[in-house]
């Protein structure tokens, strides 16, 4: 399944990755004909009542992934955030555990949350982490799609485009399989990122993200929902509950 998932990043039409948080959302996307699914760390965390940023335990994340894998045949990639460790060998162990239940890809991101504040890791150090993780996975005989997320645009740093391009080069050299750039939305920035790397570039849903057809023309290979499908479902639930309370009747449920 890993090879099939990797090939989805090489097709002419971008892979639209459905981001899920539980079995029900995974089944819904499978029934709609999606080619692959991935957990959203923010959505999974919120669904279990905790904040994003590795506040959910790895064991809890593993259980969610295992439940999803048991109920869908779609390739599943897991948002591993920063790896649930800063130690490459521990990160690799987490990935090996996930691959043991049939996971074919993971996201690793170059920012971490400390005391409620998210900040970028030093680029060279994180590239060494990627290289060490890849080496451990190779030694273990594990094939997995490492989609490396870089958060310059998400954090709104100065010279986000330049930083993204520089980090993308480092991560590509370290063995990344894909480059994920959440919150990039301007066509000129997206095109510049795509042209700066041989890696398939992944972007994420945002209010002003261009249409899928435009992203395809720009060379984007993967488009993710992020946590926004979960957010939309949650808004619908809250709005429905408000109407039930207003009417003092269950008719809005039907």
C-alpha cells in the first residue's frame, strides 16, 4: 500500500487528502470516493477534548489510528506533529509502531509547542533529525512516506517564502518524501515553493486558497483539509443544538 500511496503524489491530478479524526469520518470519506485519508492532529485532539501540540498522548493517537485502519481500506497517513519526542530514535520507534498497523505515511513538523507557544525548530538541527529517522527506518526495513511540514507561513515569520525554500532544500537533502506548507495561499508563493524543490508539495485548506484546478496548474501534488472539516462538523452540531434549544423541540434533527 505504501507504493500505491507514494504514486498518488506523482499523478497529474493532485491528491485530495481527506483529513479525519475518527472511524466515522474515515468511512464517510471512503464512501465519497477519496483515494487516501490522513489524521489531523488538531481535529483528533479536539475530538478528545485536548489542545493540539502533542497534548494528546501518543498511545491515544495510536489507538485512533488503529481503529481507523480496522474499518477502512484506504491508505492512511498519520499526523505525528513533532514526532512526540525530540529524540530521532524515539520518533522512529513511533513510526515503526504505526507502520505495524498498516499506516503508510506520517507528517512531521518543524515547529513545536512549548508552554503554549509554537516556535520553529532550528532548520539544520531538524534536518539532522529527519536524516536520523530515515536511517533508523531503513535499518528496521520500514517504508513510509515522510511528509515534512514547515511552518513559516503558518507562524507568519518574516521572509516566510525564503525560509520555506531554504528549509525545503535541507529537508529534501535529508530524505523527506514530501514538503507540506500549511497556510501558503498566494499563487506566486505557491509556484515559487513548487519550483524550489523536487519534492511533491502539499498545501492545506484556507479561506483564500486557490481552487484545485489552479493548484494543479501551479504544480501542487497534495491538498489537505487540515482540521477544517472537523471544525465545520462541530459548527453544524452547535448550530443544530442552538435551534433545538430555541424551538424546544427535536424537529431540527430530522
